[in-house]
């Protein structure tokens, strides 16, 4: 029962939750989550079990669901089950199955429980996360991998290895189900688990223990790092209403400059890739600026001024029906529903599959950070890059409008439609949108 005492000590040390707090335990039916259930039961914690059935493995998925329901009966605990159309969700949102499953399960967990949600991630999982982050490229947060508690998600097994959980399950006579997909190396995590980590262990037999120790060191380093960054921000940032003013000379003397610039600007929607452009502002003349989707950084003599972007009512128009004409700053749009059509290549006309378009639509000016899936492409592209590829001048870019549906851009007006709304062999009704630009354009 050494694992039980270590489990309770870890929960207390990391202040994950109180002993009387109702918990939601995510249970797949595998070894890790079954061991977590047993530990919570032995520790006397009050919990409900939640099982997400992603319906990806046919009868095996149903087997797992049945097993978890029986597990709940064994403990006398309520079991909540949700079946997801995971493959369909992944296709509709153009993401991987792993991302789809993660978004679906965590969205569900957070919606059905107001308190702390426990997952069975253990030390081996965290080591794999560390390695994947390292090889992809990461900052301090990626090197410390998963934290024991992030928001309402708690991971009380991060102290334990899979070997420790297997030994505990054997001692307790626990049974569990095996996910056949865990044997496949087509998933990145499985490749690291089955190939890379064992290979590293042949060279460094203690690699797992050392990486586990490094994760704790990086957690401590991140705390110190954040403390240092906060001190720099206090010295450099002057808040004036809804603006932030930063003295240029004082910022230029700060080291390491590139890291500080990024840590300052990322709170305002700017990416790491924009940090060099912001640094160039330090030596530029007044009036130069860099935009994020929410803010602007303006060079004003001896200051950088960060201010929120404000949309005026004239910057957007709500379109509630697929018929008639809409006047706006850049010209006029005409909407027509057609039962059949012979589309032209005129960029001023959008030919869309009417079944893929839901009203109301939002007609607005484009914003930095906007992206869409250009016709003929299956990957998304930032509008800023799309404009560069099409050699738009700064003045022309400032006059571009987009048509948005449910926060998805379906047409860069007068330029290109989104591939997700294109006409296909199954199209029965066509939405034709004609753009008549004003003379000023």
C-alpha cells in the first residue's frame, strides 16, 4: 500500500483538492485510470466516474464503455457516459483524431462538473510530453510538461511511473481493458513510448528517472523565470487608461531583449514570430506600428504605445438573409439563391454551396490574425500571408473586407472564397454573391 500513501502525500503536497471535495474521475478503462479509481476509493475521496466513448474502435469501444459501467457498480459510484462522433468532428474542424478527442472530452468534463476533474496521466506520460515538446520546439512551459493542477484539471498520478501502477494493480487484483490503438506507432506519443524512450534507455539506463527529475527542476525554473519577468514588467510598463506605454530607451537597455519583448507582447495577442517586427520599432521613426488581432503597438517618439483595436459600427454589417442587396463602405453586395449555375472565374463573384452557408453572416474589415482555407487548398492560410502572396499594397490591404460565418471566413470579398464552401458534385443550390466595388476602390 506504499502507492496509496504516496498518492495521498502528493495530493496534499500539491494542494490538488480537499479530501471532502466532490471529484470527477476520467476513466477510459485502461490500467492508469483503473488504478486512479482504486486509489481514490481507498483514500475515501468522493467521486463520480466519467467515460468518453469516441466510437473509433467499433466493438472494442463498446467493450470499454461496458467495463467502466461495471467498474462504477463495483465502487458504488455514479458513471456518466457520453458517445462522441469523433471522426466527424475531426473532419468538420480539420484537426487530427487526437486533437478532436482531447477537445471533445475536456469540453464535456468541464461542462458536466463544476469542481476538480482528475485524469490518470502519470510520470511516463509526462516524460513523453517533455520530449515531444522539446523536439517540436518550446519554451520553459513546454519543458516542465504537464502540471499537477491546471485550472480545474488535476493529475494526481504524475509522481508515479507506469511500472508502479502495474505493481499496485497486481497487488490489488485489479482488471482493466487494453486499447488496441496503443500498440500502433502511427500516433506520435506511441512512437516516443515504443521506439525513442527504449532506445534512449539502452544508452542511459536511468534516463526516465533523470527526465522526471528535470521536469521538477524546470517547474522551479519557470517560477523563477516568471518572477523575473514580472519584475521587468513592473519597471517597464506604464498603464494609462486602456493603453500601455513603454519607454524605448529603458527597454533597449534591458537584457535579454528578445525574450522580454515577447513576454511583454504575447499578453496582447502577439505571436513569437512578431517579436522581431516589434523590436524593429525601437529604431524606427514615429508612426510605425505592428498589429495583433486585438491590439496595436505604435512607435511614438520615445515610447511604444500598446492600445486595443476598436471597431466602429461602420466596420461591420450583419446580413440576416440570402437575398437582396447590402450597401457598405467598400461598395455593394448582391445575394442570389440559384438552383443551378455555370460559375465564372470572376473574383468579384462568390459561388458558394448554399447548404454549407448558415445565416446570419457578418461582413467586416479583415483583422490581423484572420485566416481562411483558400479555394483549392486544404490547409489554412493567414490573410496577411495571402495578401503578401498576392502582392497587395498597404493601402489596398486596408480596404479588404471579409464575409464571416460562425467565426469562419467564407469569402475574402473580391478575392477568394473559402474551400469549405466550394461547389461540389453534391451541390443542389448555389448562393451567388456579387461584389460591386465603389469608385474609390
